[in-house]
C-alpha cells in the first residue's frame, strides 16, 4: 500500500507512506528523506502508530495509525495537527 499527502500552509512538505505486507517493509518519507523504516518478517502487529513532526518554521504534528485487516490489507488513518485528515484502505 502506497499513498502520499501534502502538509503545511506556508512551507509545503510531501509525506509518502509505503508498506509492503508481502515483504514486511515499511517506509515513511518526508521530502524524500526517511523518517521511519521498519522490516517485519513474521508476526505483524494488529495496530501500529507512527507519530512525527513535519516542518521547520511551521511545525505540524502528523500521526498515522495502521490497523491490519484479518487476512490481507490494512486501514490507515491520518491525523494532521490532531485532526482527522484521511482514511486509506487497501492492500
């Protein structure tokens, strides 16, 4: 599952989320710089939460909650500045 979104009003930042359930790799990048990277070979947790701050002058707290579905896929809930921004579901 891969998706991206923009954060910021005056200074724009590009946030990318890439998760491959088959290989167990996760990569979160802000402006093409890795913020979080993880690899899980077995036993993916049911829910993971990723918190980080985006921006230098204009700081935006970002929270991504990834919840695994029973067989394949996941549901990702995005919060920017403590407000629900988007819900992404897929494989």
